C-alpha cells in the first residue's frame, strides 16, 4: 500500500507537468493559428458517412495514430494532454493502476478505426498516460468503419472538413466506384457542384452527338478520358502544380477551364485549353513553363515515331489530322493603314476552323479614339468577310510589349507589320520594341516588311540550334501540307556550324521525302547571303530560329538584324 501511495503522488506530479505542457503548447499553437483540438468521432464519422462496422479484434495500435475520441474532446488535446485541473485524481488513479507493481493492471482500450486513424471509445486516460510515458504502442480492441476517403494521422480539422465534403460528393457521384483509385478532391468545397455540372454537361452533349441516352457511368468514363485527363496532362507539363503546390490537380482543372471560359466570353472566339492556361498564368504572375506549341508537338510525334511505324507515315498522319497554325494574333496600328499584317495573317491561316484575332493597343495615358477604333473595326470585319475567315478585334490600353507577348500565348503565331524610319513607331526597324517582343514571345513571330505574300517558296536559315530545328520542323510541315518550295541556307562562319547539324537536316528532310535545295555558304555576312539567294530562288518567306546565343538571330542581333529586316522585303517567320 505504501508503494501505491508513492506511485499515486508521483502520478499527481506527472499530471501537473502534463497540464503545464498542455497550456504551453496551446498558447504557442494559438499564436501560430494552429489547432490542437482532439477530433470528435461522432461529427467526423457522420460527415464521412462511416457506417459499415467490422470487428477487428485485439490489435497493437500505434499511439500516434490515435487522434480523436468519443465524447471526451473537451478533456484532452490532440496529443492527449489533460485540459482540466479537475481531472487530477482520476488521471493519477489510472496511472497508479497502470504502473504500480501492486496493482492488477488495466484491460486493453477500445478504439474505432476510420481510414488509418483511431478514436477512443473507452480508455482515454490510458491513452493519455501511455503517451506521456513515451510508449509507442497500446493494446486495443478495434472496430473498423469503412469510408470512401482515406484519413491519415496527420490530418487537421480543416482537412477533415475537406475530406468530409469529398466523401459526401463521392457518395452522390459514385466516382470512386466508376473510376477506382482516382483522386478528385478539391480544396474549395463549394466547387463540387461545378465538377458535377461538368460531367452532366458532358453527358448531355455526348447523348446529342450519339443520338441516344448515355448512361451516367459511360459518360463519366468518357469525360475522364477525353476531357479531364487531357487537361491534367497540360497542367502537369506546364509546371503549374509547382506554382500552386497547395492546390489539387482537380482544383487546377477547374481553374484552367474557368479561365478558358472567361477568355472565350471576353474575346468572342474559341481559345484552346493550353493557350488559356499559359495566358492566365502569365497575367496572374504565376509564370509557369509555357505549354508546348504545335511545332514542339511535331518534334515529339514525328522524330520519336512509334515503334514499327514508318517515319514518313507518322508525319503523314499528322498532316491529315490537324492544322499547325489555327489561331493567329495580328497586331494592328496606325502605322499599318493598309492592314498588311492582317492580310498576312489571313494568308498564313489556312485552317478551316482557324481564327484571326486582331489586337490594337493604345497607351494608358491616352483616351481611346472611338472614331479611329470604329474605322479599324470596319476594315477588320471587311477583310475577314472578304476572305471568308473568322475572328475578332480587341482594343485595349496598356504596355505594348507586355500585352503582345501575353496575348501571343493565346495563339499559334504572332504577326507584326514593321515600319520604316523616321516614323519612330514602336515597331520601327531600328527600335528596341521588336527586340523585346522577339525575346519574350512564346510563339513564332512573323514580321511583314512591305506587303503580305503567299507562302509559296520558303527559305530556311538553319544553324542546327534547338530553335533552328524547330524552324526546320515548321517549314517541313508547310512544305508537306501546302506543297511549298523549300530552300535551306546554312552559313558557315568562324563560330562553326558542325557537319552533323547539316547532316541532321538532310536526313530529316530525306526521311520525309520532301523536295528541297540545300545551300551552304561561308562568311559572316548573313544579310548578303540571304539577299543573294532571295531573287534567284524566288523566295516568298524567310524562316529562322529564335533569339538565342547560338541561333542565327542570336549571332546577328544588333547591327546585322537591322540590315536583314531592313533590306529583306519578304515576310520573315521567326520561331521563338
């Protein structure tokens, strides 16, 4: 008995220490805005629809996985530290029974299991004392309740609310039964009806297309394969998940499609999902990796052709399947009264369902000139009607470079009209505005020096650089699809274009069975080399790689670029 008294007094001291520790932890948790509340079983099991019970018998359970209680959440915190001074004698008595050599000991506790976590039905004091003694495990009779949503021991009350909402959504939608293992959880619980609406709309239009009633399960599977997964693939490749690490992939799916819908409503033309993502991210300051443009897709699909499929067959299938240039952005200004840039955009965009998007930007310190805007709108509409093309003109105020580069993300190509000195315009041949656009644009840029021209005969300036290769893929596409004449010009200078770079281009063109003329010249004067061949080969369009240290444009950007664009009278397409 004497030893029991000693043990009891020591247990009371331990209780007081536990209370002090509890008060200190709750103080600091309050400062940091964190919760140390023990999770209530009744509320959580109800929200998670955990009703199916299975007796798992006697088990050894990790104490760290016990995070809640049945009816004792006001007595203990998340770490099972005591919260009430009035609990002193009860706590000390239980510890005495657990630790005194004269005591008979206590039976195993009773726990409910939901997911990977446990709630105490009977034995809260035993769990509390075991934790304070530094034990890792405890014996328990376990009753498991099934739920659709996985729960871990690290879950917070806030996360449980989200999981509960998700469980309710799964109960209604049955998505976990139709698509096992797929996580559609959202961090914004109010968005679940929107996700449900996406599927319902897809089911409706699927039925319209097929001319029959489409079962819900079939519609869900089709939506997942043809809508959800393609968008998720775009998100994963864009780097957007790294930019917003606290959001789920389904959060980002809804965000991207919302941005796409807003853009289409504002601009009045279709906007592809990957372009909407890039634009929205750029304008919001997120700045993820730009989504792959269509030339880069050709790199993957053609060069990395499927095993057993002939190289040229793969390329031919792509030519038949899609248009490389479907959406064209054209910058319109007073410096281009004849709208040559618009003419060029129409000539380039040969896709039946393509769009021409005009963009007129005026400084923020100027009021919009309604008369000029209306006149420009009338010209724009007339040109599109005459060509049988579709599109829309947008007039906005702001910084020209920022807006042009951002809006280029919504298109496959940006078309600009160059102006001549002494106009002093933004796109003056000798100005810095063009340089900035070429540096920052995420899509190919076509500059129009004089008048618009059909792309009938192409000259590729090829140097073997990554952007030079992209230009190679681009001209190969045009040559194959529209039967363009192709000339490839490589300038060997002191920096050295390696023989294997030329060999790569030759092999590539030969495998595609494209007719071409290959010219290799020596020296450093790019302008002279180009000019000497333009008339001789009746070139209508010059194509080159983008701004970079090893590209053509990178090596000549400065004095020679002024000469090149100043003296070349045909449109120049720069892969950027």
